[in-house]
C-alpha cells in the first residue's frame, strides 16, 4: 500500500505570525488522533518566522480528504481568514 505524503506551505502575513502559529498548533492534537494519520509535523523556518510547513503522511488519500473537511481544519481556516499571505499544498508519494 502506498501512503500519501502531504507538504503544506503556509506563509503568514508579517503582522499575523503569532495568530497563524497559534491556530496551526491547535491542529496538531486532533489531527494526530484522526484515522489514517501516520505523521503530522509542523515546522517553522529559521530565517523567516512567517513561513510554516506541515509534513504529513496519511494511510490513503481518502482518509486525508476526510481530514480536509474536519471541524478543526475548518475552524483554522475561519480563524486565519485574511492572515495567510500564501498557501501551497503538494500531494506526493515516496519513490525511494
């Protein structure tokens, strides 16, 4: 079975870094408890504190899709509306 790897890059507006970080941290515990979540790690750039990255591993794309509609993720989106300057997401698989 091939797991799904997600790399999500979040860039906060410079005046909203603390808000975005606080809201991202709130996602960790409930997401790690979700069915199918193998790894869910939040990183912050050493040089640019506005830049965050989630490294995620899921058992399947379907279980990740369930996560994407979870209440805690929807709450994060609502709480950070207007506070995120840029967001990119890559769905990947391990090839080596």
